[in-house]
């Protein structure tokens, strides 16, 4: 029953994210600066940044520099029809709060060259080199369920 609730939450979050993305346009600075600020005030960047110390990558997505949440054990990749190598979804559960998980990805992804995008509450979206990463979290008193989705950037 909890899985069905989470999948319903995921579907609604992804639909809201798709609606938001369809109305978004990119901006370029006149100076050629590749960094910007997302609507939430977090610094973002693009390119091949050096990973911060002690960041482990999810093995199947190491090429894309998708960080593994500390202490997590992502499940098996569920492939999706995408042009991104090994595109699909992974999920895992951790005892940390949903906000702590989102904070980890919100601070770590930009340091790896991902550009944060607007996303609904309980989710985070980022783009990097033709790939899009969506992080959806659902917390409760027992911990947090996390779904990561790697697809083509729109």
C-alpha cells in the first residue's frame, strides 16, 4: 500500500515537473558566465567540475556523475526509453529526513556541473550535458524513500 501511495505521489510530482519545465526557457549571460542562480537562491554551474571530496557515485551512473546518497544502497536500475546511457530509475530508503536528502543533492549536484532547475516541493531537478536528473523524496516518521530518474534533458 505504501508503494502504491509513493508511486501516485511520484506520478503527480513528475506531471507537475513536466508542466513547469515546458514553460521554462534558458538564459545566457552576455559575459559567457556559465554559472547562474536558480529560483531558490542556490548557486548552479555547468561543465566538468571536480567532484567534492568523499563523494561516491552511483556505479551505473558514474559516467554522468550522479552522486550516491551517503549510507544508501540504491536498488536495481529500472530502464526507461531514453537517449541517455543507462537512463532509468533507481530507488532507495534512508533513515534521514526528506529535507536532508534534498539538501545533499541541492548542494552536491552543482559542484559536479549539474544546473538546478525549478521543481515542485519534495523534488529536485537538474540538467547536465544532455541528461536530466529528477530526485523525488517522500518522508515519514520512519525515514525517507528516494526515487532518482535519469532521462534526456528537455
